[in-house]
C-alpha cells in the first residue's frame, strides 16, 4: 500500500489524509487527521485502512463496490483500522477526566458535537429571519 501522506506543492506542508466511513450517512470521507466524528451528522466515524492515494486510484465502479463493502458490518471490520495514539493527547485525557459514565470516546464526542450544533442552530435561524 502507498504512503498516506499527501504532499501539497503550494505551501510545502505534509497533510495527513485518511479515509473514513460514516455508517449513518453511508458516505466515505477523506479527512485530514484521525477524525472520530462525522462532519455531516456528528455520529462516530470508522477510519479505513485504504490510503488516500489507493482510494483516488479507484474508478467510479470500484469506489461504489468499496462503499457497499463498508455498508456490510462484517466487511467493514476487515476494512477498518484503529488509531490508538489519540489516547496520549491532552484533549483526550481532559475528556476522559470528565467521562464519569465511562462512555466510549466516540459516543462522548458525538454527544458533545450534537450539543454544539444544537446550540448554533438558533443563532443561524435568527440570522435568516432578520
């Protein structure tokens, strides 16, 4: 498999691109970094083993077959990868210190994301009315 690094020539930085699947949206996302929450629905994501470069090499039909494989729970288990290094980050340790119910981290993050998006909705509604 190819490297997961995607080089950008404009700014000369290395951006780590990872492929993720959302079970609720039935979508495959290319996201920078190891994301855990779907940017569309705020539900937990599954990080996929396939590299960005391998995914973009797939034609339209192959991508559809891959997406259908992700929708199958048994096949998804074989296609996913677990990133464990986030457990050493400061944000994770702070979040876990507040996790009195001992929830899975993705469930806790999803609940926080939904609360944040619920909080923003009234402000957006006010802007459209005025």
